[in-house]
C-alpha cells in the first residue's frame, strides 16, 4: 500500500521546530509500519514539549489508514514519539 503524507503544525512550528514536509510512503504487504524522515530543529533552547501532526491521505493499494499520526518534540533533544498508529 502507498499513501501521501504531509506535516501539519501544532504547537511546534515550521521552520522554528521542524521543517514542513510532504511525500509518499509505501508499506510492504502485510506491514503496519514504514518510515518517513522529518527534519527536527534543535535550537538548544529549553522549551516545553511541542506537537505536530503527520496527515496520511490518498491511500492506494487496498489499505486503510488512520487520518493522522501525532508527534511530540521533547527539548533539547531531537526526539519525537508517536502517540497514535497510522493504521486502524
């Protein structure tokens, strides 16, 4: 299955916290996981956690998607965590 994705700012903003991005991602047959790369900006400023979303859309190949995946940025490290899955 293949789908399109795009980042959507939440409390994390582009380009201050991450680089706004779009693309396509492909899932191997039977897989629930795939990888996309999003540039996270480490500005060495101690801040509260910030969030952004990756919206998944235009699925091809018979798969079903959740609408979005939510990420949390934790300062000052370039770490993000998935708070919901991309598949139902």
